[in-house]
C-alpha cells in the first residue's frame, strides 16, 4: 500500500471492518472539531530563573 487512503479503501471492502469503522463515526464527529479549534501549542521548556542554571541529565 502506498498510502493510508489506499489501505482504507481496501479495508472498507470488508463488511465487518466497515461496520466497526462506521460505528466510530459519531465519536469522531465530536472529536475532530475540538482538535481543529484547539491546537496543542508546541511544548517548550520553561526558561530557568534569572541567574540560575538548571541541571538535568543532559547538562550537569
């Protein structure tokens, strides 16, 4: 398979798989707007307090 869409197209031919996939649609419909409207900001470490060095496993 070259892509997920091709994989899904093949899997959707299986009636049992399609039944389970379709059963998840209401949950997916509720989740996607939340994810689209509230993107997770990039997580960045907080800067150390001025004049202090933070010691961790990478810089000690």
